[in-house]
């Protein structure tokens, strides 16, 4: 929210990174919905939207373009992404661009190229589940009688098994 309040030319890019299933999409979606609920329009590009880099640039350069642009799973734009984002941030509207990239999918390449282009990037890494998060998930699973093979084990053993199996990643944990 703070970056949106800065002068348009100083907004830059917010980069949200994390492993698969770490909550990147959910967090970015919640943020976009919060802005929308507060009356700030948000442009949203994700895997369900087929938009070429050229179409994305055209849309972002329109006079009525939203002040916030979210590019979910942005690594699909490949090596072009840093230049694409840089160009979008240079438009008169200078939207705040939120980019979500899975760790290991060209993230270092994006960061290196963004730095070379002088692109101001603030990175937020999605944290892994804490033992408290895991305990909360176990409570929910238990209340819905969904503990499976963890049923009957002491809580510390349940947390340890959950942690070992899921690697502290939300989606993996829920699928297990």
C-alpha cells in the first residue's frame, strides 16, 4: 500500500516469490481484492488470460489503465519479462506492478536483468509454514475428522510428520 502512495515515477515493482504451493497466488489475489474493495482498480493477468507482451503493453499504456497491474505466474513471459515490466513502469500512468514468480523459474535471471535495467524491485519471499501454522491446520483437519494416518499420534509427532512430508508448503501439506 505504501508503494501505491508514492509518486508514480517511484513506484517500481513488487516481486512476490516462493516455491510452488507457498501461497504466492493467494496472497497476491487477496491484496488485489483489498485494493479493489477500497476502490482502486487492479489489472490482473494470470495463466487463464492469454495476453501477448505487445497486448499487455498496449493495455497498460491506455489512458484509463488501472494504477495497479498484477502479473501472476509472470515467468511465462520468459527473458522478456524484465524489459516488459520496465517499459510498463515508464508509461505516463506508471502503474505499480506486482509480479509473482515461482522460485527457480528464472527468478535469478529476472533479478539480474531488472538490476541491469535500473528497475526498482522490492522482493517479498513467501515464508514456509511455521509449527504454529501446522498446528492450526492439524486442528482444522482433526475437527473435520480428516487426520488420516496422523490420527491418534501425539501432537508433536503429528507436527513432525506434517513438517517432514509437506516441507512446510501449504499446497503440499493439504494434498498429503
